[in-house]
């Protein structure tokens, strides 16, 4: 069992003790136009994207002719027609990878078939992203695992038992891997995000880096996921919400991407800790806490009572208010004037 598992994507390490990794997925938002893809890359890089993810489609190896009659819920034409229109050629995808890397970002992609995976392997990708639809495609999972490279696996539409079979394959091949909780509804309503499912992955698969691939229309789900321990965040990305395409509605624009990157870093800093005072709070403790003080003059030999002592700010250099009840009934060893902090040496039989 790994303690604090991590995954290394071309030198960028993701894991519990590392800053959250945000993946900007341009996917098929370019509509099959390479120049549009370049524009999306430019916008993502300018917004701070470390990793830009594509989708690799080799239609004839990915889908049978039956797909020509299957229309996704977020589209008006068949999935076959959509993918056929949006897929880049191998030559085009090589140019896209080169362009992304020339900008200083990392290229990864989701292969939707064996031919697509083989293409990416020829291209020398550093890691693979597995879509939710392929999470239970165990022959394809094993084929990609045989390459020996890190794999980030989305787990939408799958239960724990289904995911476990994939995890067993990854661990058999000794693959660094991450599991992303996902809801595959475009867009995803808030009540179907289900952080509990992500936490279930954390519990069931302690060797996995855990994250969220989100299809809502804002950054809120990703922010919540980071607070609960997510190490990887993925959202679709577009340079403009005015573009056409089935994934635009649940995409983030450059402003949202920058906010997600910066916000996830801040939330990462907020995680952890235990319920105790921190040393930096001492400057506030000094004035905010109360001490035991006299509210009447007290003579030596007189007993401390509720009528002659109470608790007041500040807390510096006095007996903390928490000792008030212990002092009641004890005898004063000193003359103490009204509105004075009481010192321990003036209380008979008392010490802190």
C-alpha cells in the first residue's frame, strides 16, 4: 500500500502533498480545425495551463456503424458524425502536440480506441488519459497499460467493482495512476456531483492519486473537491463560450481557468491541520483572552469570592480565566488593589 501516492506527468508531480494539477481539456472544442485548436492552446497557455489535453479519435477503429444512429443527449447529430467531423488526422495531431510543447505546456490525450492509443505511443506521449467510457474497456486498458506510462483514469458511469478491475490491471503492470471521479452528464447539475463518490474512491483505492473530472458550469465543484483532498482537476476548456460544440456549455474560459488554478492553490494551503492554537495567534491571544482580576480591594488573609474577583481582558501576564473556579474560596497572601491582575504567588495553595 502506498503512502501519499503520486503520479509524475513529464516532471509535474501530482499527489496529496503537491499543488493541485489542473488539466485544461480542449477535447473536440476545435471542431476538427487545427488552426482553431492552436487558438485554444494560446488562450489556455496565457491563462496558466500546465497540461492541455486533447481527444484522439480514429473513427473506424473506435466505433461500429451502429454508432451512426446513436445521438448523445447534448447533441442533435449522431456520435459517429460528431467525432468524424471533429477528429484530427495523425499529421494534424502531431502538429498540435508540437505546438503545445513549444508553448511550454504538456500534451496528453485520451485515446478512444486501440488505433488511437498506438498513434499516441508513436507520437511519444508522456502519459495517457482514459475517458469514463473506457474505464471498463479492460482490453483497451491493458493494451495502454502495456506501454508502461502513467495513466489518469476517469471513472464516471462505473461503480467500485468496475473500477477495481481496471485498478488491478494498472497495478499488475506497475503503472503510476490516478482515478478521477466523474459524472458524465453535460452539463452536470450540482446534486449529481457527489463528492461522497470521490471520497469512496479515496477509501477503496489507497494507492491511487484522486481527483475530479468535472462537467458542471462553474469552478465550485473543483474547489470543493480540492478541499476534500483532490489532487487533479479536469475541466473542458474553450477560448470563447460563444463557440459551437457539444462540450462548450460545460467548458471554462480563460478567466475561469486562471481562477481555478489560483483558487485551487489557495484551497490546497487551507487543507489539513488540527484543532489547536497556532503560534501565529499569540498576538491575538494576548488581547483576546481574559485573566482573573480583582473587582474590589482585597486584603491579605481575605478569601477570593465571586464578589471580589472576575475575569477581564487582556490575557497577557495574568492567570487565565479558565482557573477562575479554582481560585474561588482560596485565601489571598497579599493586599491587592481593585482592577488588578492576580499573581499566583498571592494565592495560598494555588499554582498553574
